[in-house]
C-alpha cells in the first residue's frame, strides 16, 4: 500500500485491491471491515479487535 500503482496492480493474486466506482466491493474494504467470504484471511487477525469506523475512514 505504498503507491497507487501497487494498489491497482494488486499482489500475488494480481487482483486490484480497489474496485473503481465500487469502493464497498473492493477487496481492501471487504478485508478491513470483515465483510468477505469466510475463506479469506482475516485482517486484522481475529485475536485483535476489529478496526474502528474512524480507523477505516
């Protein structure tokens, strides 16, 4: 998450972390809000508290 190009290019999967025009469907948003498929890795890990609305904003 150090550059726009890196975010749009994605990581090992090649999937962009941001979906243009669909922010609430973006993998990054889904991961940090935990509104994703159960087989996704949890970010932050379950042993940590969920991010607050202020942290997500």
